[in-house]
C-alpha cells in the first residue's frame, strides 16, 4: 500500500499536495484498492467554491459509489479532464496521472486536520 | 443460529493470490484478486477459475426420486436422462420463487440439486418436506467442493488434466470421472455465458484440482476470478440473480422464464394452481434490459421513469459492462415495456435504452 512521504492525507482516504496556495487532490492507493476498478468520477466544476470536509463529487467503481470530499476551503481552479475518458487512471496512478482536482486555498486559511503519512498509514492498518 | 463466517476449502489459495475477501451468504469468498475487469475479460477471451464451494449440493435419491422432484419443483426432472442437467426453480404454493437451481441426474436413482448458498437451508427444508416418503434427501454441501473453469479455452485446458472426453460433452451434461487424478462429477454448466465446466469434488481435493488447472495456463498460470467478475459476467449473459431478479414476490413468468414451469407434466406440483393462473393472466411485470448512455451506473433499487417522469419500475441489477463498454441493467417495469425510460441515479435522471436480453451472446 503506497503512502508517498511528500503528501498529506485525510480520513476519507484522499491525498493533498500543497504548493504555494494551490492544493492538488486525489484518492489514495488504499482507496482505489477498496473501490476496485473506477468507472466514473464526478468532479466539482472549475470556479465552484468548496468547503473542507464537505462532499463535492463522487467516485464510482464497478460495485460501489463513494463521495469525494474537499480537504480544504477554497475555489476549484482545475480538474483532470483526462478522467472523463479514462477513469482507470485513478487505479493506475492514484498519485500521478489520476489526480482529480486543484483548489486555490482561500486567503487567510490553512489546511488543517490533514494527516501525516505515518498517521495515514496507521489509519489504513487499523481499518483492516 | 451461528454467526461465524465459513471458509471454503480454497481459503489459503485465495490469500496466497492476494484476493480481496468478502462475506457472502455466510461464507468468506474472494471478491476480486486484482482488477475485476481483467478477470471478467479473461473469462470472455481465455479462461479463468472460480471457487464456488459456497454453493449448496443436495442429493435426492431412491427409486421415487424423479417423481418426488417432479412434485417439489416446477420442472420435470424425472424426464432427464442420466448425465443430463436442467435449470429449474423451487416455487412456493403462491408461485413465488424460493430459489433457482440446477438439477443434475447423476444416476437412475440419484439427482444432485445445486442451490444458491443463501438459500441452501430453505431448499433443504422444502425438499425434505415435499419429497417426504418419496425420496431420501441428503445435504452434501459440507462434503462437496466446487471449482469452475469458464471461458472459451477452458475445455482445452481441462482436457489435459481429466480422463473425461470433455470436448465432446454436451452443454448441460455431466459425468463422473477424475480431474488431476481426483474423483469428480464434471458438468458442462456455468453462470458466465461462456463455455465452461463445473467440477464437484471432495473438499480436500479442491486445492490439488485448482493447482492442476492453474498450471494448464502455461507460464503465468490461469487467472482466478472472484464474485465481482461472476456478477458482471452473468449480468451480460442476461442471467438472473436470486435476491435481485428472482425472489418470493415474483413468479418465473415475470422473470421471462416461464419455460421452466412445466404445466404439461402429469400430476400435481407445488405452486401449480397459482402458476397456471399467472400463465393464463399474463405476468404482472416485465423484466427488461437497459443500456446506459453515460458512465453512471444504474444500480439495484434505482427508480425507472417513463418519458413523462412517472415511476414505472425499478432496477434489479446494474453494472458497467466490460464487453459492451457501457453500463447495463435489468429492471422490472409495469405495463408497456418499450420505453424510452429514464433512471433516477442518485437524484439525476439518466436516459437509458431498452434492449433485449441477453446483452451478450457468445454464439453471435
């Protein structure tokens, strides 16, 4: 189960990479293994405001549907349009080509409540 | 009532293969080993192995076994020749379906009834009562393992490890023989819409048989396929699943399976009056096939809407179809079954086209 050291994580099995004021968000290797083959992803639209901890989309696999949450407050500035035609990129490269959306983090806020790789790794192990 | 989950004889094999396990009908079963889409495609293009040891196997024996089953089931098992099998159903007196089954005639006076894992105890209880005085009923599930090889290349692979002439075996036939030197009942049946064989054996022989079949697949070995692939394969093949398309609230006629009800057999059978009435008045709902136009998948329970937006039915099963490249679903609708229909997928109505079943036919 891959848990890259340079990323931060959420309880909802998402990863966050923050550079300057832009957060790139996707779902973790653990999440893709639990979901199975992803067949559809519904991403928030560019320009939409998102709130930390609130659902903003859906990830659908062969057998299940899971909500997608925003880990940060801000505005969606980019979505990965490759996923329209090839949602399987999420399974193939959850941390790379399978990235999902980017958020410009709201002024004056910081991303709080994110887990370190060690904390996230422990979470996945306790989940069984 | 025990709530412990049961292992199949192949549990350690699944763990070695890295399967994601799931609880199903009281059994710990492999859901998928890697990509369920790859497992599905392996069955359609090559072959794959399934552990089906969770299924129920009930032996019905004695000189009156055939007649007893004619009374207990909708079908006409007494007319099966030895070595032949038939898909049939166990119905309640009101015509509702209690389970769908395959009955194999293994000898003049021995039939093997294969039931869904979730319904084995119901089938056993009903057969015991209905066949009372006419046949001996024995639950052999605990002493029977089941390994299945499904896919166009399966026959060729199996032929290298069995003494049976499987290549010339008819579809829905079975015979006693050996696989990997172990005694087995081998039947040309399956739940995938491909050619394939189901191998009934002693639990202790499941692993040697599985290993021998795996090795026939060459350097990489034959792939294994789990319950997720089993579900998408049967759905593409238009085969019903008990608990989705079949249940106590529908008769075989609603499911489009009136052919399993042999009203032409002599003598009474459980459900005859109700089923004859339903046959005469017509089904109360129609099972249809639907093709989704977007990637969003219609799922069990989602409402089916008419063009005017009225609810006219509900989805019974839905999944992305690897072979068709779009979502497919089955649904019961009332009244006119022509469509066009919309499906309420979590608050948004998605258009769907009506299509005939099966979605996929290997002969075409």
